[in-house]
């Protein structure tokens, strides 16, 4: 006999699945898989299924971060919000440039202007202020702190964490980091290599385009909404446009603290 399934529940965490390769389509891909953690009684349960097979409340919870655009053609994701635009990519491609008045062009928001690709370099040069000194200082401080840690490769780091957490299977937040850093009972995971940290230690001396590039290593990480610009370009050797900085700027994060033992 089939167990009666709950009509509502709580989505605790999205863990992955190919659904998230393309979550912005107007009609969600019902055959794509989703892996997530939901509340179950006092504990939690990991669910892995095709999107179309999930209960309605869970489908809605998964789609909540991707609301429909006002144009009704596509959903809006973090990538559309990152520069403060907030509508879908189809709308973005049909805007008018505030600088050259070109119509139906793809725009980026720079300052409070909508700027087309032709004008973007010029506007960035003219209006780009240096990053606030707290941000610059924080990036250097964090780089130094991580460089003062013991360094572990991805495999070594995961073995150490398995021992500390006494689990053969690490929770998703702790596994799969490219680099681990350990000091005084704290373990951090990071997408940034020691070589990258040595460069970031000199962040305050950089300016202009090099500083923007280094800032993108930090701000566009492997976390939610990020493409992991550093890994894509520096490790995998792909060519990618430098992503815009988050707007508003938040505290930079060079690594995630995983355990404090
Ligand atoms: Zn739209
Ligand atoms: Zn323009």
C-alpha cells in the first residue's frame, strides 16, 4: 500500500541535479533531476527525483528563487539580479542603451545606467571607482589568514574532515572543495589555490582591470549564483567575460568555514 505523502513541507537545502543547469525556462524541465534535502519529522531526508515527479509544494519551493519575469516569457535568476537589473535575459537583450541610445541591445547595469556592449568599456573606465577600502582590506586580510594555515589538497582535506566528523560520507557543504586550509581547529574549504591567495595578498596594490579580475575570483565563487570564475578561467583555461561585481557589494568571502573542532 502506498504511504500517504505530505501535502506540504519544508525544503531545507538544494543539493544539486541537472535541473539546475537550466532552471530559468518558462516551463520547468520535468525530466531533469533534482537532489534536495527536506524536513522530515524532527530530522531531514534527501530526495532525489525527476522534477515532474516531485510533489507540488516541493516544485514550488524549488522554483521560488526563480520567479517569472514580468514579461511572462522566462524566469529571473541570480545571474539576472547580480548587477541589479532584475528582469529576465530576454528583456535584457531588448533594452535601450543610456549612452548611445541604441535600441534592442543587450545591456548591463553600470552605476545607474543601462549600457550596451559597445559602450561598456568606455563607461567602466570613466565611472569605475576603486573598490571601497574595507573590501580591499578584507580580501588581503583573508588571503593572509588562509596562507598562514596548513594547506591540504582536495583529497587530503576530505580525509581529514572524514576523521574529524567521524563520517565516511561528508555532508555536501564540506566535500568537493578544490583546496582545504586548516588552522587551530578550524577547517576552511576554498576554490582558491595558495597561488591565487598569494596574488590576492597584493590586492590593494592592483587597480583598474587587473583589480576587477581579481575581485571576480573572490566574488564569483562556487557558491549559489556563482559561476566560479577563478576555476573556469584559471584552472580549466576557459575564456569568460569578467563578471560584474555584486550590487550592492557584500563582504568578500575567500573560503567557507567548514568545521571548528
Ligand atoms: Zn522578461
Ligand atoms: Zn551603447
